[in-house]
C-alpha cells in the first residue's frame, strides 16, 4: 500500500510540473502576441466586440464549465482505474513533460528572434 501512496505523490508532482510548464507556455505565447500586435489590431478587436455578440449559448456554456467537475478530474491521473499500472503512467507523464519542455524551448527561441 505504501507503493501506491508513493506513486500517488509522484503522479501528483508530475501533474504539478505539467501545469507549471503549460502556464509558462501560455505566458510566452501571450508575450509574443503582445510584442508583435499593433495598436490597430487592438482597436479592431475592441470595435468588433459588442454586447449583441454575446449569446445565450455562450452564457450556458460558461455555466456548464463552472459546474462541470470532469475538467478538474482530467488534470490528474486516476490510478485506481489503471490496475496498478503506475510505471507506465509515470513514464507517459515524464514524456509529456519532455515534450512540453521542448516546445517551451522553441517558443523561447522564437521570442528571441
């Protein structure tokens, strides 16, 4: 049973690392967008937005997102349904972290250029 708790902790830590990398990617993407967007683009964006463009379906969708708990559950691996397949799930998460780190490096290089 101790092994299960250790794997739970490892998976939790890996998921936290994934979230950090994703947040950093979003930050760099936003910085890149802000750096290269012109004032005219910003003016167009604000002029195109109107109150009529907000529909009931958008509101219903936002409410369903708030009340939907599956989004939170998808962030973490449910190890109880994996039939003690801890090593494979940890390996997959490590591969995901590696891929996200590579993407992060590419974004950093693009921002420098």
